[in-house]
C-alpha cells in the first residue's frame, strides 16, 4: 500500500472510532426512554413544566405534570441546553406545537421537530 492510502485508512479508522465513542453515551441516554415512547403527536397542552431532562443536544424530556412527560426531538443541536437550570418554550396559549414552537435555552431558540408522549407508568413498573 502506498503512504497516502495508509494515511487515509488511518484517518478513516480514527474518525470511525471517535464517532462510535461519542454515539454510545447518546444512545444509552436515549434508550432509557425509547421503549416507553409513543407515536408522535402534533401538539400538547401545558400550564407549566414541572421538570425537564436533557437527553442529548437534540433531545429533551419535559414533564407537564408529575405523571405526564414528553420526549421532544429538536430540529438541530441546541448547545445552550448544557448546564442550564431552566428552559422556556415559545408555545402560545398553553399549547406546544411540533414544527412551529421552540425550546429556549440561554440565547438559543431551538425548534421542536417532534413531540412524543412517554408512558411513565409502564416505565416505572419496568424499573420495579
């Protein structure tokens, strides 16, 4: 093999290794909710958020009631979610809509791509 081909092969293997290292924590964090996530819904009602959890830079779980949670997938990475105590939404009239409304974290406005209900009762039962 020629030297340029060896360098290209080494670079490809290095990038592949880095990608798999970074995707494993994301996959593990998302997988805790995946078995309990329902079909996407167009919109949800809320009066306030009781809690929220950053799954990764494109996925957030919000609790609209202590017994009701939703997985929000964002259209792009929302870097300002890191380390924030609170997020806000720009939903209007107590409704949060996929495709039009956003999560606001710091100075970033991150559009919501999908909203999926999480079956918390089933999740709690499975964890014992």
